[in-house]
């Protein structure tokens, strides 16, 4: 079956003399592997298109009974290489696609996650003043879309609003608790170091701001690069923890919806 879809190149490896095998995250099929015959030959029409981070439209000859599909056509939509060189931007792109690789299963279609990834890469493929903040925006929404949204406004232990506590100066460090997911004023019931992370006040404030805006407004935030990078590290670790705990096809949001339906019966 020939089918057209959009995709993001997650990984590329050399295969034999002139070919490539690539891992793609597609809008219609989720994560799949494809072979690009002769794509390393400069004269091949697919040459140079399948680089990590590129957003493409492809035509795939797909068979359900094989693990590696065949690409027949492709055109580039956006590429991190089209904007001015920036190690910060390339690092942010790498962080985003690495997280998607570890947070998604083979052929598990998730259109909202693909659209989120595409929007983020479209931003990172342009000159971006704060690439780490854009990556943090993506990570925060990815974990929410996958059903592990952290509670930000209220302490997950006490339910107290967090902002008044910060404003009165009684605390300067918060905690991001992995289970239940969210921000806390203390480490109650999270004695293991792997169950929580320090969340400095300035990093929390950036996370709170990112949760309230569209990615097109990220560059308008006056966020120091170190703060943005620190938030990226925290959120990537949070994503990693919940990715490891995730079971295929199920997550907390789905389970919560099932429980809610049961209570109504």
C-alpha cells in the first residue's frame, strides 16, 4: 500500500554501500523503520533529506507483515540545518527527538504527540533566541499528553497554592515529585532520592510560565539560558521516569478515565 504521511527523522544509520536505514516518527503510523536504497549516493533523489531532526513529507510503500518499510518519495518541510548554525539549537533538537524515541512505542500512532513534535521542530528550525526554553515547553506538554501531567499550581501533598508561599519568601526551593506527579513544598512520602528532584524557585517560575503560553511566545520570555537548561534537565528526567513506568497502550489518564466511569456505574 502506497501512503503519504508527514514524519520526523529520529535516527539514521548507514546500510551497506549506499543505503540508509532510518527511524521515523510518522503522523499516521507512529514510530517505524524505513530503508532508503541508494540514499547515500549524491545523485539519488533522496540524498540529504533524511537527517536527524528533519521534518518531511514522505510516500511509503507499507506492508504490515514487514518490519522495515520502503520510502519511494520525500520532500523536506523544515530542517535544523536551514537556520544559522547554533550548538544550543542543535542540542535542543537532539534532546527533543531523543525523548520521543524513548517515550514512544513501535507503530503506536499518537497524532497529538506528532503535531506537538512538528510544532516544536518548526520553531527550532528557525533562528530561536532560547532553544532550551522551547525544548522545555515541548517536554512539559509531551508528558502531559502522555497522561503524566505534573500538578504545578498546588502542592501535590497539601493542596496549598504554591505562588503565595513563594511570594512571602518562606521557601526558595521546591520539589518535583515523580509520584504523584507534581510540585511540592516538601519531600513528604518521597524519601528516596530517585522519587524527587530539587526545583529552584526561578526554575519553577519558568515552568509555570511555559505551561501558560504557546510555543510562538517562548522567545518573549526573559529566561536566562542556565535556568532554561536546568528546567530541560529536570523535565527530561521526569519524562524518563514515567517512560520507564509506562505500559503499552495505557497510561494514568486512561486508567483514571476508566476508574471515573466505574464510579458512575
